[in-house]
C-alpha cells in the first residue's frame, strides 16, 4: 500500500508540475508555444467576424484576468462613430463587454442584449432610479440564464427608460407615451397577446404612415382593382389591407410588394 501511495504521489506531482510548466510557457511565449493545446481547452469555434483570431487566444484573453474591455476597444475603436449613436452610446460606460457579447458559439452572432447590464452600469435609468442590482438577485438571474430558465425582467422594465434608447425607432408617434414596458418585454418587441383594433376600424392612418410607393403610380394602378373605387385615398388603408398583416390584401391574399 505504501508503494501504491508513493506511486500516486509521484503521478500527481508530475501532473501538477506539467500543468504549471504549461501555464508558465503559455504566459511567457504565447499560445503558439504549445502546439495543439487549444483543442483541449477551447469551448467552441469563434464567430465568423472573429475567426481570423483562431489560435491567438492572447489577442482577447489576458492571463489571470480573462477578457477585458480594453482588448475589445483596441480593435473596435474605429467604430466610435457608430457606437456614439443614440441606441449604442451607452458603450462609453461599459467596463465588461461579456455581458452582451459572448464568443465561442460558432455561427451564432456574438451579440445578445442584456438589459440587466444597463442597470449594472447605471445607464438609461429612469429619473430617481439606481443601477447595480443586488448581488443575490444578479446571481439568481445568472443561474437561471445558465440553466435556460426564463429570467424575470421586472427590474429592468421598471428601472430603465426604454424610450431614451429606442425613441429613434418608435413607431407609435408618442400616442402611447414613453412607458414601453407597459406593453413590451425586454426579450422581444413582439407582444404575444396583442389584439389589433377591430378590422372594421377606419383610423389606420392615425398610427400607420403609407410608404412612398403609395404616392406614386403604383397606388393609382392598384387601388381601383382592389378597392373597387375610382379614386381611393392613401389614408384609407382599410380598403386594401387586413389587420393581421400589411401584406394580406383583401381579395388578393398574401402579396409582398415592398
């Protein structure tokens, strides 16, 4: 038994020394110092945009620190003009890109909006609200995300001023106010239980603006055949369109022209 114990001790010592030697070699000489080691540790292939960095882990990863925002900024600083736009200006306050950008997922686009990250950095908050959610709540949310369970976004909906980021794409013309969270969830703009006004409604133009083609010959050529009227008006959307989809045309069916 003593010999067996000694043998185990030797094996463990060799493994530990070998591991330390590998780490030191990688730290001093870079990822190319031990050919093929990435295959054993890489969690998955890089996205298409970052594929040129395959095998050069130190381009993004800093020893003992992981992926730091400075490494991302080093490559993406040329996109300052784009990041300065209203919906993306909050990047100036971000200290950890990994909240929304996750790599090594292959063909999956490495961007997944995490509204909780905005709370953590105190960005786009409503007046009087505070960022930095409590550690227990954040841990629970992170665990649920890891397990694939739905995460409650009530804190994000209550704490964030959605319109401060999304007003440039707001299609409601301020008719519903600025409290986007009253209808929308943070995971998707689509509202599963949304009921469109009655198909008999004739006030479509109050919310919907006709595309440029409706002010050209296109509309004049089609309105008589579809509406049965000699001179239909552009704001009489209900004469041609159904409420389930703009492309569902009365008497024609699904017709995607634009």
